[in-house]
């Protein structure tokens, strides 16, 4: 891995991106923290991209994993660097998909200058990393080692752009480090599989397409897209037959065993990605329940209990929230001294918008969901029999952030991005945020965080008091270090004093204003958002669930438009991020 460069002079940088997602947010945060003036433009059209560059007058344009072609008029006028999710020489729009499908042992990320031929420009830098032995989900690869490498490269590119003597290296396939090649875009046929195939082949095919567009097959003679698959027990049965179900997943026989399918989307108009058993409905209603798959687990040592949950994409449905609240009640009743609440690849993004959108009565389902997640938060905030530690090893947003803040100690992994706001979804928010957020950052900052609707980094979270400690390292290393921290906390000679202090604070706060009062006030606001639709929750939810393409860059991101007073290109309107 190349060494980090010294901090470069401050630059005016335009981030040109397909969406302001977790990776782009990390790049935005890293560049701003380095002192650069950064503005964002979504690549909604060639006109918008060219106009953004004209308004921003950037020293540098950086395009993190941009799906769209950069207009020639833009890259000819401004230094434009593409962050491509493949090693030097790799070209094409399906890089990660092919890397997983072909079981590559090593992969990488490359920074290259935009030229006429896509992904063929001179190289500014690159990173490589080993691929997991077992096929990773594309989303896990993207949000893990790929994102880490990309953010390092973004910082390196900015440093090199400030060095007048730097010249990028022309792409030359004779060089030993240039090991990639041009690969075509994946086609529908490349995503298809049959249940008669071996389990390993099915896992790799589906995970290469997770979370979009999914593996293509048929189930109950229905065309479906398959996501979120795990190896099941080696039991025999007719390939393609559903053998069991559990916690929303279904167990399907393969050519040599079984796979658990967590999520499905029926290939029909208006269908959305849902927990597999919910998507199939009555077709699996009589399938037997079987152990061996669980989204929630509990483990304990002498002094520490750990409730782990891993909900796909961090979305928490009513049913999932009820199960998690039950697990937390069980854990809090044990004779351990510290309770660790540990999230998965994504810690939590709050209520499950897909399940809500697909419900017969979406408003009622939303109401049930927010009450169920409130019950989870209440278990964390109200636990006074043990000290509580939340372990944020993955990104969190909206109610998922607030859920984590209810603990005594919030530990966050370096590189995690938090979005502590509800504004873009048209919701006031609940999850006791009006209690847990101000008590950590104060009322004024809490107001700004929820109104500005901007991401914050792990380092910023610690600086402002949202988090108590930032730990670096891989997910597994992070979880190990959080567990060690919890064990030290349980063995601390001052533990009884700490626990007594927690109880006293909770008692004082409860006398001043009961938790039930916070909950009632928040739900009164949420009822207006969910039932009266006062802030366009219905439209924002639909746009999110159906992946509607943005039509303009939100004003709070496009500083080049804000500062110049220019509006978005004609025909563009509000967009949901």
C-alpha cells in the first residue's frame, strides 16, 4: 500500500457523483477535514455536470465510482479524476461483479484521469487488497475494503493535485502492476442461475449481484430476483423446493445442499425487495420453521453479554424490532455487568421503508414500525441493571443513530458515517431523539444536526460527543477491541459507582421529564407526518423504495449553486437523497 502524502494546499474541489451515498459521503468528509473547499453535483445530466463545473470553477474534479460518462467539455477544461473500483488496467462498468464471480484473489481501486476512452486514462494512484476466500456480498465489498481504499485514494489525489511537479502515469499493460483488463458489462444471462447448481455457485452468482440487480431465477415457477443468501445445512431434497422458513428467510434446496434466502423481489410491476417469506406470502405459509438462521444472537462471558443483530441494509421492520426488543430484555435480565449492543454491516438505518411501502395500509405499518423501534430504544435507554455499550461497526442513519445514542458508551469504528437526521424522508423522527441527542451534544447542536441533513464522520462524532471512542481496524478487529473494552469496564474497580451514577442520572432525568413524555411528543409529530403526510413522507418513501433517479442536486450539497445564486438546470426539481 502506498504511503499517505503530506497535506496538500487547500483546493476548490467538485465531487461529481451518481449518488451521495456512504462512500461519496466519506470522500466529502475526508476532503473537508483536510481543509479543501468541496461542493457536490449529482450527475443527473450532461448539462448539469458541465454547468456545475462552470459555476464551481474547481481546481480539481473527483468522480467516485461515477456510472455516467463525464462530458468531454468538462474533462478537457478541468482536471478530472475517476475513482474506479478495480486494479490498474481494469476497465468496464461491472468490475466488482466480475471480481466476485471469477473468485479473484486480489482486487483494488484505481484513480485515473478522465479521457475520451472510459477507464483508460493515466493513473494517479491505486490500492490493492486481498479478496475474502468466501464470496463476499457486493455491498459488503463496496462498503468495506473498496470504500477504505477509495477514500485513501481521494486524499492522495488531492495531495498530488496540489503538487505542481506531479504527472500521472500513462496506462501501460506491459507494466507488472497493470493486471486488469477490459471486461464487458454484465448481462441478464450472467445473473441467471438454476437451483440445480451447486450451493457454492449459487452463493457466488447471487452475492455478485447483491444489493443490485440480484440473482435471477424462478421459485414456485415465478421469476424472482434473489438477494441476501447464506449457506444452509447439507440436507437432500428436490432442487428449488422450499424446505423451511425462519425470521423472514426461506431455506431452498440446491443441487448439493441448501441456501437460506433472506430477500426476494418478484419480477412484476411495482414489486419491491422484501424479506423472502413476506415476498412469497401464502406460498410458504405452511413451510416448517427450522433453526440454523438468525438475524439476532446473544453470547456472554462471565461479565459481558453481547446482543448482535444484522439486518439487511440496516432496515428494521416491525417484526425485527419486536424480536430485538425481546432479545435486549432477556440480555438485560442476565447476571452480566455490561451489555454490548452490536450492529452488523450497517448498524441501523431505522424503520423498514420497503416493508412499509409494500403493506396493504402503509401508514398503519409505518405507525406500528415506529412504535416497535421505540420499544428497542426504550430497552437501551432504560437499562439500569447493567452498563450498556453500543458497537457501531457500520454506518447508521436517522433512527438508527438515535438508537445507538441511548447507551452509556458509544464506540464507533473509524470510517463509519452517521446521518443523524430525518429531514430527507419528510419525518420529524422518534426513537427518543429529543432526549438522547441533546443530552450528548446540547439543544442547539442537536437542532443543527437534524436540520442541516449532512453526514458526520466518526472523528467528528467523537469530537462533538456523539461517540465516546473511535477505534480503527477491520470489522472483526473492531468488534474484538469493543469486547475487550467492555470486559475492562465490567472488571473496573469503580464499576458499582458507574452503575449507581447511571441510575441516578436516569432517575433525575425521569423526574424532570419522563421518557413517556418524550415519546408522546415525538409520536404526535410523527402521526402528522405518517397519516397527514404534511412533509411528503409518502413521496419520499416511494422514491427511495423504487430507486427513483434524482433530478437535481439538493441545495445544501451544491455549494457552487448556493454561492452563485444559480438554480438547478431547467426542468429539475427537488430530489430525495
